[in-house]
């Protein structure tokens, strides 16, 4: 063992939002968004809703609720 002192721990750099590009998704992009219509749901979205409804039904059944 040597008598060297360990290097002091460095703190992480401060977060700077200017170092990161803005999000380009429709939710965060500027400008008006058209309101979605119920009949415009994609097949994937309808399948996801059906799966979530089924999972919620099974959770209620497992808890003893109707």
C-alpha cells in the first residue's frame, strides 16, 4: 500500500437542457393538433384497448370483485 490520497469524487455536471435537442414527437411539437376521432383508431390501438380491458377484467376477478 502506498500513502497516496484517493482522488476526490467529482460531482456529475449540472443538467443543461440546451445540450439536448427538443423532443420531435407530436405531443411536444409546437402547433395545433387535430383532435382524434373515435372512428380513426388504428387496429393496433383497438387491440391494445381490448387487451387492457381483458387484463383489468381478470385483475378484478382475481381480487374477488365482479
